[in-house]
C-alpha cells in the first residue's frame, strides 16, 4: 500500500476523533458559559443583599394616629391616612360642600390609624418622608430597625405641593442613608425599595427604573416622578428608593393600581427635589418657590409647523398673568420659550418645576421666538403664593390658636372649588375638639374676613389673627359653596 493510500485510508478515523473533540469543546464552553452566568447572577444577588442590609438601619417605620370627628351633617371627616390622592378631590367636594353651615352639635370622635415609612438623613435625627403620611396627624411614633421607639417625633414642616415632609427625632449618632444624584439615573438601572408595606417591617423589593420625569399623574402640584417596577404597596410611602451604591435616589410615594395593590407602576420623588425642599423646611419651616406668571403648553409637531419652528420642542405661552414678573419683562402670549439660562426647555412641566426650584428674586434668562424672530428676555422671579401654613401645634402661634390651618386660594384651587382667586383663604385642617371645630368650621371652608378685615392670603390672615387675639375671640366670615355666615370663635 502506497503512503497516499495509507493517509486516505486513515481519514475516517481522524474525522471521528476531531468531531468528538469539537463536541467536547462545545460542551465545555457551554458549561463554562452557564457557570459564568451563574456567577454573574450570584454577584448581582450579593449586591442586592449587601446594599439592602447596609441601608436598613436608616429606614424607619412611622405609625400615625388622627382623631376624626363625625360632623352633624353625617360626613365622617376622614382624611384617608396614606392616601396621596385624597386632598380636594370629588369626594372632598361631596363631603364638605354638600350643605349649609351645620347647627352646633356635639361631634362624635374616633381614632384613625395608619402607617408609613421614612429614612434618616442626618445623624441628629432628621427624617424624610411623605406629606400624606405625617402632614395632618395628631401623633407619630417612629421605630428604628434596632427596636428603638420615639413617641415625641416633631413635624418640622410639610410641602403638600411636592408631597415631601421632614420630621425629627431627638438624639445623636443615628444611622444615616446617604443621598445620591437623581439627575444621573437612567432608565433600566437597578433599584431597591425598602419600607413597611401592610405593616411588614423591613420589606425589600427589587426592580428597575421604568421612566423618569413623569408628570401629569395628578399626585402633587409639582411632579417630576421616577417610575419604577419595584413593588410598592400601602405602607411603603415615604421609604427610600435606592441604587446599587446604597444611596437614596427617591422617596417612594404612590402607585397606579386598579386593585389597591402593586401592579408594576410605582412613583418616587427624585431625591434632588426632595433635598432642596428639605433644606428649606429645615431652615425656615416653609418652602418658597419662584413665580413667573406664565401658563403654557408643550410645542407638538402640529404646533411647530404653525409656529414656524423646524422641530417640536420648547413651550408656547398661552397666557401671561397681568402684573406678573413675566408681564413686567415683556413676555407675551404666542411667544415660544426654547431655552432658560442656556438650557433647553423640554416641556412645560419641566419648565414649571425648574422655576419652582429657583429662589424668588433671582433673575432668569429666556431665549425663544416671537413671530419667528429671536427673542431674549431677563425676568426677575417673584414668590409664588399658596404655601400651606406649616404644621405646628395650634397653640404655638396666635394665628393657629383657634385650632385650624389655612392655605392661600390659588388659581388651581379656586377653579377646583368654584371660588375666585384672592377671595379668601381655604381651611386645610381643623383640630378635632378645638375651638374652630366646636363652632362647626370644617376643612374646605373659605374664610373671607377676620374681625371685619378682608383677608386674601395667609400673611394677611396671620396679621389679622395676631390683632384679634388681643380681644380673646375672633369673628370669621365663612363661605361654604354659595352660603356665607359669621362665626365667633374663642382663642384657646
């Protein structure tokens, strides 16, 4: 047999060997790939576990109580603890504007209880949470992971317009949850929600950031929500949404649900917004927002063509309030705002939120178009009216020592309640069993005057109340729906 024939004759055996070797390599590679995937999954699981364990000591449970009275008209006055959708909705109108001023009768009372979450942001005990958790309650109990309970938690201030609240417990060297940068988050990032849903303490859920910049979800006046699919349920409100670096990037606030439970859509307040509000609440007990006096809307594709724009984007001015900062600076209806302080304006909601974060008295520079020609204006911001009088014990301030709190009647509220802006101040809370409650004053009533002195905002109301206190009692002119009535209320 020639050498050629020997080589050819041996080829089938070689092919079998090579095939077996190739299959063996594939099996080994597949096994290695599976092992690599398993290791990656274990590393991710470890990251979740490590991050959650590090954050838990700074996450607190907040139990609240509220004395609720059943008034003579049969309305229960319940404010719905942990309900971020309850203020000034249709049910509110039915409960508070369904009849005339009630006759003075003894109210019946019961205690309503609720639970939420929060997280410690400073070693001396400041805690971030939601307004709807602690904003209108009689008693708060804060419990830490290590078992410590604090029944003397103090409400520093609330901001219903953003749903942020700041409370404080007394002590030092508390565990702190560091805050991240919510401007740097991206869709698809892993996040962890920690809280006390349904009273189940130290519950951890995991998901991703589903969307950012969510607005028009009708939870708060100023909305720039982070959307997540991490499970959030009643009791999670006020707890942190954290990234894998163990930093809070949001405050869990609300869900979209047809059942009342988790359905994959939750919303968290960006921590950058919350931090700005908390700083103001800590320093002054209230939030001051910039005011420009513009009503606008997003420029759509259809609008862009009609407005002479190459691409959609920016904000078209629909209305400028007379006498407002925008009016004084010369901004007009139909103007298109494309940039603010050199930064592109993405939407009306984003523009409005940005204005609200700028301190009153600051200058902003707007660039845009008027009749297709370049426009540049500098506007000095005013201060937006409508800040809610901050929660204090009623006896601590003269204007609240009759047991009620008030808010400016903003255009939004006036439209919702059927009043005229500047007509009076809206009662937002009434202390159960207090002087105002005993005289039949209710949440949602409009106070037109104090001792025959017309009041159009919270400041005028406060000034008038301080003067009225000298006489030991005050005469209110109260309006409810179409009916007005004078009510005398003694000071405590």
